[in-house]
């Protein structure tokens, strides 16, 4: 099977690539930095230099592919345009390349559970707009959308710093309330879901959420108990007042505009973090692919080295 991947050198992309090191798959990966990609990816992966804004590279990436895994995108930005350029326009460019060079290829798009609440942030809105764009074109090919919740594991730069802070300080920083709930997924489970999709004889046009198998998600009290047991200390939830967080977020946005950088914590991102319900279910993906997660949080932390002293 010929598989084309965008975002192959990222946190999730590398884990998927490690599962495709088999004669069964011929993998081609898009990479801005070809030399770095060769160091990060398996020797058998064909590297195509370029990005989502390079039409010629996208056509070379997908040419004669049987399946395309689309992971590349922006998670940081200051404006709607910042996110749309990568997440919406980039997806449109990839689709145009597929129309030209791989008209029969299946597409798996890695969106985000945030797309369920597009009004909360520019990021969430851009992911939903990308989904809508791809689904409008679904008559030409099967398009499957994955909406993972927060993903963690070796190499993670978002959730692991939170767990590390909890282990070091004994506090769990809550942007909202300790009773707020969220689903999680270990990166290897997400990678296995992608492989299950590849190995399925046929895949539908559908939008699927997925999580680690802990039905109902985690509130911060439960997160404190699990992380505390893993690192051997008591941890308590710390509900940070909204006002200082908003002040920091506005300052980050202003400084980012001044320096031409893309901050992580902006007023829009803060609205995401304060949302009380980021819980999802596995019903549709399990029914379609017979995929089931293997790793809940306690085991995922055990499998992730270096997150606490």
C-alpha cells in the first residue's frame, strides 16, 4: 500500500510512521527540512521536500497514493488568518493535489475535538472549516475525519509539561473548574487507530471521536489522584482565577504581534481551556474498525519516560 503523510515528523506523525515500518507499506512523507526528516524517520521513507503551500511538492507527495494521512497544520497563531492559512488553505491545497495526482486515494484527516466547539477559538474554527471543506468534496473519495482529544505520550509538548508541573509542585493548574472533564488518548493508541483505518478493506466518509477507553473522561480530582500515584506525591487541583489568566493571554497576544511570533496561550485558547466538557466516545470508530484503545492514563504515564524526577 502506498501511503502519503503530511506532518510525518511531528509528535503523532512519528508514532504512526513507526507502525508503518513494514514491507506492506510504501511511505512517502512531506517535510520542510528534508535533512531533519531523514534523521527522524525510518530509512525506507521517501522524503518529499516542501510544505502545504507548495503545490508541486503536494502533487509529488500524493502521486499514485492509495491513502493519504493529513496531520500537518497549525496549533499556534494570533489571528484567524494564521490558523486558516495552514489548516483550511493547506487542506484545500492537499485536496487539489489529490484530485490531480491521486484521484482514487482515501483521505484520513486528523482534526481535533476542539472542532466540536468552533466558536471558542480561531484554532477550533479553522479545524471545523477544514472538515467542512473536505466533506463537501467527499463524493470524489472517502474522507474520514478523526477528532482526538488531548494527546500525550513520549515527545508530547502540551500535556506532559502539565503533568510535569503537577509532579514538581503538587498542584494541578485548572484554567476552569476542578469538576471540568476531559478525555485523553495515549499517542500509541491514536497511531494504532490510523493503522486500523489503513488496514480496513473499505472506510466510510465519517467523523469519529476517540479516547483512551476511560468512559466519561477525567475531572481534575481524578487526574490529581492518577498523576499523584504515578509520581508518589499528593497533588491537589488549583483553580486559577480567570482575571490573571486573561491578562496573561492578552499580553501574550500583544507581544506575539509585536515580535511576529505565535503564542500558545491567547484569549481564544483560554476559552478552550475553560470549556467544561471535552469528553468524547469511541462508539462509531469501534463499530467501524473494531479498534479499541489499550492504554489508560496510569499505564500511559508509566510508558512515558522523563515526565517526572
